[in-house]
């Protein structure tokens, strides 16, 4: 079971974000806080497949980046993590669901030219993604709490990540 707040707490270009809780089957476990994202325009299953593909792709790049950091003895807090995205079907509508990130949510980069210069770690990750993929992809639109990120953009040569993929 899931309880969803009636009004969104945030709104992006493509979706509205709602606070929600997943209620466990037994009372000994606390509810799990999540964010439910409802799309502004209905999409087909291909769209949601692309969302999952993008999440898997950026998670793998973050793992590669973190391994690279280990080789240069970087601080533990220099690592980058992405929350896992799930797709939920509620009645006849699909939604994106991800763990709620506690803390001060910040925008670090956008799809084009904004860069929060106070967090060079994340700019370095975007650059790493571009170099690691031989200039075929670049992870951008980074946002989250510290180094725990959500809802990134990916620009690709083939524009295969649908919404927000403006090409490299």
C-alpha cells in the first residue's frame, strides 16, 4: 500500500513530484518515504523503459567514477550515487517512484550552461561520463542532496534517452 500526498511539493518540465509513503505489511516496520513522480503528459511503456535504462546507465557510470576515485585515494565523500528509480502502475497509470532523499536539496548543474561552482566534484563527474563513454554520452542536470543524486539528464549522440536528451 502507498499513501500519496494530495499536492505536489515540486514541479519540473515533465513531471510533478509528490511526497508518498510505502506502508509495510506489518506494523513492526516503519513506512518508507518515497517520491512519486506523475508525468504531465501520459507516456507509453517505451518512455518508462528509457527512464529505467537511463537510471541503470548513470548508476554504472557513477560506480566506475567511484572506482576511479579509489585509485587516486580520494575522500569517501567525493563519491557520487544515484537513487534507484522504480516504475509503479497505480490503476491504469504509470508513475516513477524513488527513495526520498533527506536534507537540503540542491541543483548542481542543468541541461545547458548552469554549474554550481561550489561543488566541483559533480562537474568532474559530468566530464568523466563524457570521457569514459568516448564522447558518446554526458550526464548532466545533476541535483540532489550532497553526493546523492536523482533525476539526471543524459545527452547522447543518438538521443536515445528520450526527454531531456538534447544530444552531445
